[in-house]
C-alpha cells in the first residue's frame, strides 16, 4: 500500500508542476527510398543538411552495406570536401548519394561548388539526390503538378549542363513515396549541349528501377558536342582524296575537315557511328603533335591537357608522357621507329680487281697459302736428309704457292711435291673462275657500298640526327644505359622545324627518324630515281616497335564507348585495309623494290677505271727494269 501511495503522489506532483505546451504531432512514416547501386564501385553518402531525417541515412546505409561506404557530413559551415583524398575513388565512377532537406539551385549553379570536381570526374556515376523535406513538392495520386514537374526538370537540366552526369535519380521519400524522377529523352536546346527531359517512375521494384536508370544513360552520344582535330601528315592524314575509289561512295570529307588516309578514315567511321556534334579548336597550336617536358606541354598534347580538345585523330606512338591527363584509345595498328639514311653510293669500276672477296676472306686465303708454303718448306727440309737436295728459302715456297694458286704457273723446275702443287693448281682454276665471273659482273651490274644495317653501324658511321623538338624529347626513352656510342649519337642531334626525310639527301651523314611503313611510302612517292629505285635507305635494325593510337583528354565521358569501337575496327582488319587503300589511291607500290642486282648503264670505260691494272703494270715493269739493271751490274747468274 505504501508503494502504491508513493506512486500516486509522485504522479500528482509531476502533473501539477508541468506547464501547458504544444500538442504532440504524430510522426510521419518514412518509407526508405529504393536506391539501386553498382556493386563494383564505392558509394559516397553526402549528408549536407543538419535537419535531414537521420532515419533516411540509416536505411540508406543498410541498403548499401555490402560495399565500401564513405560518409561525408558538414553541418556548421559551407561544405568543402577534399577531393584529393585517396579514399574518394572518383576515377572508378562511385555511387554518389546526397541527402538534403530541400533542393537548392544555388548549390548546383555555383562555379565554386564543393562537388564540382567530383561530378566532373564522375560523369558515369550513379547520382541520387534524396530530399527529406516536404514543404515545396508533393505528389497526389502518384503524380506531380505541372508547375513542380517543370521546376524539377529545370533543376535536373541545371545538373546536366553544369556537371554532365549521365544518370541521376531524384527521390522524395516523404513528399512522393515510392517514386523517383530520372532522365528520359534528349531535346533541343539553345546551348551547345542538348537538354534532357525527365519522367516520374515507380520505385517499387529494384530490378525495374535499376534497368530504368541504366537505360536513361544510353544513346547520349548523338549530337553530343566534342572538339576534335586532325592535321596534315603524310600518308596517314592527307587531302589528296580524289582517287579514293574504294570508299568514296560513303565517305563524307566535310566530316573529317577534308582529310582521308588511315587517320581520316578511322575518324570518319567513328563520327559516323557516334554522330557527335563536331567542332574544331580555334587554337592553331593544336594542329601539331607537340611534346611534353616538365613545365611545358605544347601542340595537341597541351590542348588535350588544357581541355581545349576532346580527341586528336592523328595517330601517334603509345608511349608515356609526363602528364596524367592524356589517355590513349585502343591501338589501331603497329609500326617501327627506324632511322633513315642516304643510300650508299655505287662501287666504281676501278675497285673491281681487288674487291672480288671481302677482306676477311682474303686473309683466310693468304693464311691457307702461308700454311701450304710452310708444309712445302718442311717437306723440303726432311727430303734433304734423304736425298741431299738443296733447300731453298721459305719465301721461295711461299712465292710458288701464291703463283700456282693465283695464276696457275709454278716457278719450280723439278717434279717434287706433285700432290701439293696439283692442289694449288686446282685452287687456281677455282680462283680464276670466280675472278673472271666477278670481273664480268663488275662491268655489267651495279654494286653499292656496304649499307648501314644495324644501329651500331649507324653510330660508328658518325651520322648526325636531324629531328623536331617533340621527337627529340621522345628519343630520350630510346637510349640504352651504358651505350656510349648511342649516347653520343643522340647528344649531337640537331633540331629542325618539320620532320623531313629529304634532309638525308641534302646534308652529308644526315639521318632522321620516321615510322617504317610511312617512310617506305614517302620514299617510293617522292625520293626515287627514274627507274623507281629508292634514294633513301631504311636501317634494318629499328629502335623499337610501337602501338599506334589516338589520344583523348581525361574525363571525356564517352572514352570507353570509343575504346570498344576502335577495338572492333582493329578486329575487323579495317585499319590495315585503310592503309592499303591509301597506297592504291596514291598509286604507290606496296613494298620497296629489291636492289641487289641492278644493270649497269652502258658507258665507255675510261682510263681512270683501269687505274689498278695500270698500277700493277707499272709496278711489274719497274721491278723488271730493276732486276735487269742488277743482272747487268753483277753479271750473269752462276749455275750450280
């Protein structure tokens, strides 16, 4: 009883001391919004309003609990997110969920919006905006008023034009339950970028909602404005397209700024397929390749980095540059970077008498003759112990071996060493036959000096590299550590404004670099003689093999789609066909002609062409006169 009395007294005291206040308001039941997310990326939950209902955040966290979730909140001051934080994986297109109590046009229109960098790097992120307040927008019978719908469409287009986020979902868990607003179709706009209409859909089925949001980000390539360029480069981007018989029925030169060739045709295919709204940059510096060094990026590389270009349709080697804002599409072909030198000259006729064999073979022949003469001398010494026959000096046997092998005449009067002398005589028959054939070939066929076939030959030749600043910067990664000759070769290189292979014909010992297949076409088209023989030679050993591709800027929204398209072009073999069609269009042979055997033009033999023969005749006559004078002076020889 005492306990019951105490409870009643406590209750009466609490009622008497309480003050009248506001009436209790029944809580509004909040349905957790259905939010489809991509499982392969991170989810970022950004709560921007202190007044937002915490239960919304709780249910969202439960729905995305299977993957990495990063929660960002900032209630007391203007949100400033550190987007250099490595925890925010913007390059992997994270799911972005923003909860707020009310919509604000000011936040998305602000040029210094804290979410700007995130959105720009995440065009293909799944962006959800969850509005927890219900003071402005409302749904009746599952629909919105036209006024509210137009206002939301304006808001969604503000996001689209400001951030170009492809997939956006707008949900009102309180005001419009189990509904979501997403993008629908494209429509014309007064701006360069088209507008997008919106629609209100049911958000009751996870599978259907996921499919609807995913579909809202498709078909956006058509009429999307891009800036791209292509400039003159023989033979991959040329304007000589009047003989393009294989492709001109469907080829629109206006689409490629008047260019054809491999790069022009690939550009045409890409623009025809995606139907981009193409424009060219106003900066003329974009119409060169350019180069990248610390603190300076020029040409089309610089335009890509500064976002003045979305795509550059001039193929280039897939190599590393010093800036992370340059990305490559899938490669379209491969090629070699080779050195070009002037073709070696023709061996003159007067070289014929002694260049029948190469110097190493001459040394081998003389070594064999020295060995044979030594055997003959040793045999003579052994024979003296048996017969007592006089042994001549070693030089006598050496002279005998040389004369027997070279001219088939032996000065030895006796019949000793028949087998060895017969072998030398047989060798003379073979040697003289080769020599006669060589002499006939010298007077009927052109022969060039030994060509430069390896890089070491090029370095030893003392060649001087003439190249552009961009290619010179590029060659730094070609140098092999520890190769002194190669280091000296690149260090003494000289700069020119434009890459010209014709410079090898203008300056002695000049060399330049180019793609092997392109260099062959240039040589056959512009640097051949009347008979079509090339005047410029390509060193057989090239510096390196490279993939060739096109560059695009970082953050270009349709990079992956174009990547897949170029890969399919390669798999279909079209780039190879385009290159072949370009050769046929220009009436260029498909390969360099073989120059191992060239007929010598008819011409009179001059006295200087016989200088070696007359020199030998002069030396022989002089020796004969000297011997004759010595015999007269000393008297006739004494017979034994």
